[in-house]
């Protein structure tokens, strides 16, 4: 089974729980995100972590065994995604879809969310938000945003043209425009 596009997946019944990955060269953000059944526009993260890229496949398989409700795996389409997607596809069960999703501006949005959810302490409070360095990697927040965008249909297909900015809660960065 090859990578499928998120658009074809959204046309059928979308999954309610996904494992989302923000790939990187040294570390990857991983999140298991569930769409709320009462309010489909809201999601909740069941699990978040930052893992070493070298151990990503083993960690994903471990998480899938611990969370059998996961119905699909999402991977961002930027840094190091192609080799990681191939390695994951080779290791994942054939019945579990693997979708590559657009991750434009997710790092910036994740940094903003991280700073809101983890307010600065001590002297860090005196610095303007743009000068604060997060105390830990926030790649797990990026993975959560990838899943939220997938559920919202904000970036259903990286190859499809976008014609307007996507209004997401707390989104201060517009959706990417394709030429």
C-alpha cells in the first residue's frame, strides 16, 4: 500500500483518532489526537511526545499497540518526511492508512500555542514573546496541529490549490498559497 492523499480519505468516513507525526532530522513530534464526537470541530490530544528520529518507527509501533483506537497515521510533508514515510509504510499494517499532510506554518503556530499553554516564569516574563526561547522542544505541539488541520480539512491534499486563508482558532498565520 502506498501513501494515500488525505483528500481521498476525507471523502470516505474520516477517522476519529489519528497518530500524527511532525518529522525532523534529529527529533520528531508525535501525538495521538482524537476528534470529539459531540463537537467535531474540537480535538483532544490523548498523548504527546518528542522522540528521536532514529527511534521513530519503533516508538510509533509501540504507541499503536498501546492505543488500538488509532485509525490512521499522519506525517507532515516537510523535513525528512519522505524517508520516514517509506520506513513507516514498510512497518505499519497494510490496513492502517498513512497520509502525508501539509505542514506549512505549523511550527510558528505551535510555538504560539506552546507559549500560551506554558506561560513564562521568572525573568522570562519581562521579555517580549518573540525573544523568548521555549524551555523544551515543542514538536509535539506541531503534531497536534497537523491532526487538527487534518480533521478540519484545512490541508486535505498538499497538491490541491488553496484559494483563501484558513481561519483556525488561534491561527495568526494564513494558509499557504500555491502559485
